[in-house]
C-alpha cells in the first residue's frame, strides 16, 4: 500500500484523521497526562516511558510502518477549526484473505469527550474501511461497565455479539470484555432457516 508515501488522511465534517507526527509530541503528552484519570480505568497499564518523547517517537515509527504495510491504520483526531489534537482512533489487526476484518480502538481527551467527535471519527473510519479497504467486518471490545463506550458503539451501528472472558489486561488486570461488530451491509451472510423446500 502507498498510504504512508502520500501522507494518508481522512476528512470528516469537523476533523482530519491523520497519522501521528513527531511534532505532535507536546500536545499529545499533555492531553494524555491531563486525561489520565479519565483514560486509565479503560486502558492497558501505561508503560513507564508512556509519556516520554522516546516512547512517542516509537509510536510514530510504528504508525507509519503499519499504514505502509496495511496492517493497521492508527490516526490522530485533529479538529480542523483550530488544528487541535483531540484523541486517536486505530483500525488494527487487519486480516485479509477470507476474514477481511479489523479491530477498532479509540480514545479521546477528557475535555473533548461527549461532543460527538469520536462518533464522527468512527463513522469516517468505518466508511473508509468498508468502501476503500474492502473490509467486511470491524470488531470492537470494551469493558461491560464502560457505558459511554458501549453507547458510542451502538449509536455508530455496531451490534452486540457477546462476551470474551479475560480478553485484555486493563489497568493491570485480565478483564472480561463485551464484543461488538459492524458488518458491511452487502456482505451479510444469508440464512436458509425457515425456508420451505417442499
């Protein structure tokens, strides 16, 4: 894929979704630090160097490699009105072959939460994944008690599919998650159940 070479970006009504850049470090680290009490209950434990420049540099290199290889699409949410970084969304674990699927993850700074930005970003990512990347299925998971995230997924067209025991380590503990998925409408399987073949 040539996405990284042409500086891949998605445009939505209010946002530009683009790969992280080295110059984002100060704003990113400040937003993560300020939002830590809001974010850490729902995320894997932050590494000791999570907010360091070196850690961020590694994140930028990983993002660019992932976009170029087509294995993930890690993007920052940039509000066009003032070029402010609001959060991030990642389509990761992209599987080709018969699966044609990926896994969605996201976070937003506390100050920007509940203003519709992440719903807009998810809509843009899903549209791109289905129509441009030709994926058929996008999966997402969250903690059962994370009511805002569950509501966001449901309002974004994701359907509840079940429970995965000890799915991810969150805040230092293996935690059960609820699973959601969005399926490209023209690729939904058909069932012959209930048809009369007599």
